[in-house]
């Protein structure tokens, strides 16, 4: 029987479903006098799609950048549990590439693909942390340098299959449509075999059809592959549909945290989005 | 496998090959035949130029790895050539090491010094990095000019005729024998560079060039990648420098000035930034311009004697003009033009 069953797990976290995977503990981030995050605390559970919402400038992307190591918060702690023998890692002091090695993968608000390279090369770069980089072997195209190119390919092909990127495999990403580029960026993050996937506005600037597609891919990644997702998104309908848990930021402060239903009914959230009700 | 509908691979292994179609293998065979027949068809003068081109190709490939593939602009090319040349010349002449060993050590030493001077790249980008590498060029040149120990106070190093394990280059067949040596080395260098760019390491270089923040976010260690790129690139350049030393048999600092750095940058711009083949085309083009202009001027000297009188000025003007025309018409260089020619032929009679 021919099956399309995937051979490689995409989720690398061994934390049991429902247990805390990422804990953000009273994190504060300041740029000079500007406070981007003010004692934000939240916990992401394994298996969840955890949405972070809030008005523009609320600090959503700053929070994501703190988690992935691009910003280093002045106060607070961010802890990633990897599950294997109960190990946990303090992320606040690590550089981005070390955090990526722990399996924290991300996409960017403005697409940050490697524009001169093809889709395949971009995805292979997602396998970077799983490959050895020996100068001499690379120059000679010898031993591990050559072997690992072949070894890493099946997983990359599974990601291509999952995200339906087959027609674009050898196209330079710079020439692809915006929606496809967003998908390639998701694919590159998946190739890491993430323990936690951070998506910064994966549907920004898309029409409703493309949004539906992207939402479907994110659900597939979460439900089929079991990858935990932290999602920043502006489209409330999408957030309420796909996420299990929602955290709301406003002016760098966490103003609500809970299931989509409770958050939607929270007066503080309504105020942040619609302005205070006049009495 | 190439069919009428495109190139279809049946295995990942086949896809990773450098060439896929019969036409590509045919062109390779033609190229090889041309290169192998050159010594039988060219005189000593032209063969000497071919040898200089072969050395320039190695240097240009090295520079392109750094500038074109890793996006770290460098004006330090001349300095790194000098390191390779002085190291190998001194090790073989005064240290008495066999030439292959002295060249290998020169490559490693240049790689090390390149990595050292690449450290500013960890904090600087673009124009700022260009100025920092300009400083490295001037520092290295200052050292080789002023440190009289390097040249035993003579101001230059004399290098004896190439001798490898008892086999010595003969006086009569000097250019021909050097041609074979250099052709072999240059072929291996070009192949090594192509290999590098289809592995994880080379892809990391290109990731740093295209989006350094995203590169860090997928686990590329930026510090390590940039320093490695400087080291690998300088290693290639050091090889070119060492070969220059043994080929020209004298090492003087005039050969490694800032002009040389700019000339090499011109090679990769004209040939194609971020293309190994382009480095080769660019080196050939830039090295041939002065020679061809001299030829033309000599042919026309009866008609227009002013051409021969003003030859140096004309050379400079044409050189500058060529670079401006390339930047305007095809910023991606000869390599791109060649690709377009191939596509035109392939799709003919259709436009695309």
C-alpha cells in the first residue's frame, strides 16, 4: 500500500501535552525611556496554539523577539522546558543561534527569507542546526558534507509536501508571490523540527482565501505534527478560530490571558480594542 | 534527466550534480579541449598572459566567496595576496621547505590573518566594513614595506625556479610547464569553490549575506560564519599570492597595492557578484583588456600613432568605461549575460 504517512516527526519537544513548555516570568524590556514590555508573565502549554494579540505597538513582536533572543530583556526570566530528563533552559541570556538550537523556530512579520536562494536552499538552511559544517569536507564535497545533503533531504521533502510547495522547489524565493513566501518561511521554521514555533503575523497582508490556507497549514502543523505554536495575529476571527489560548497585551502590559471565550468577554480587552465606554 | 519538458531528476544524488544536461557536458568538453590545446597553439607571450589569468582566477574566486557569497565587502585583497607571497617565498627560500609545503603553510597563514582582519566584520557592515578592510590592506602593506627582515633588507625577495620533488621547471619550457601546473591548481580551486556553495557551510554564508537576523534565528552562528568566510576566502587569496611569488620569481610590495584590491573587485563585479563562473569570466576579461588594447593600438599605429603614444591613458579610460557600462547594463555581470545567451538559444524560436 502506498501511503503519504510522514516518516519524520516535526515536533522535537518531549514535554507531555498540556504541561508548560515555555514560561515567561515578569519580563520587562526597555529601549532607553520607552518601555516595550512591563512585567509580562505567561505560560505556553505543550500542544497549544497560543495567540498573542493586542493593538499596534502593544509589545507583541518585542515579546517574540525576547523569546527568540533577538532582544534581551532587562528584567525577568524566560524558561524553555525541553522535557528530556526534565531539563529546562534560561533563554534570556542566550544568543539567537543557541536558542534556535534548542528548537525555538520562528517566522518574521516582514518576510525575512534568503532572497538570492531557491525554496529548496531556504528549507535546507532550516536543517542547518542538524548538519555539520566542516570546511575541508565541504571544499572536497567529500564524506559527511555530501552524505548529509542526501540524508537531510527526505525531511525537507516532507515539509514541502505538507505545505504544498512542490511547484516552487527550485524557484528563487525572491520571485515568488507574497503568500507563497510566507509559506516558505513557515516551512523553513518547520525544517528545524521545532520544540516551539513562533509565528509573527503569518497572515498579514493576505486576502481571505490565502488566510484560510495559512490557517489550515498552521492547524495541520499543530494537530498532525504536534508542534506547539505561539501566534501573533491581528485578524480576530482567525485568532478565535484556531487558538486554544489567548494572551492580550496593551502598552506592554498583559491585560488578559485565558481561553478565547473568556478573553473575548473580558472588559479590559474590549476597552483596549474599542476604547473606554463613556458613562 | 533532460527532456523536452524540462530537467527531471530521479534521485537526490542526480539533482546535486553540478551539471545536468548533455549540452552542459558538451560545453565542458569543449572548454577542456580548448584549455588543453592552448600550450600547443599559443606563443610564449600569450601563454604568459594565460598564466597570469589563471592566478587571477584563484584570487577572484577567493574574493567572490567573501564579497559575493557572504556579503562582506573587502578592500584587503592586495594585503592578503602579499601575506601569501611573502610567507611562501620566505619559507621556501630561507626556510628551505619544499615548495608545496611552503605554499600550503602560506595558505594557512593567510587564512589565519584573514580571519583576524575579518573580526571587525562582526560589528561592521557595508561601507564601514570596506573602510576597516582598507585599513587591513594598508597595515599589511606597511608591514611588508618596512619590516626589512622579510626581504633581508633588499626590499624584495628573490625566489628560485619552481622545483617540486626533484622536478624543476626548465628555462626553455618555462611558460608551458607553468601553464600545466597552474591549470591543474586553478581547476581544483574552482571545483572546490563550487563544492563549498552546495554544502551547509556555503549556504550559511549566503544566509548571512541575504538576511543575517533570519540566519541567526535558524541557528547560524554569525560570528563563526563570518570569520570562517574570511578565513576560507583569504586562504584562496593566499594561494594566489604564493603562486604569484613562485611564478614571477620576485616578490615586491608594488605588486600588492590598493590598486590590486580594486582590480580584483572590478573582476568580480564585471564577472558576476556571487558566481564562481563569473569570477572566472571577470578575471579573464579584466586581465585581457590591457593586452588587447595594446594589440589594437599596435595594429593601428600607422593610421593613428596617437593611440600608441597615449596607450596608458586609453587603457585607464577603457577600463573605467567597461566597469561603468557593466554596472549600468548588467549589474550581475558576464555570468548573467552568458546565462541569457544560453536561454535564448535553448528556447529559440520562442522568446521564453
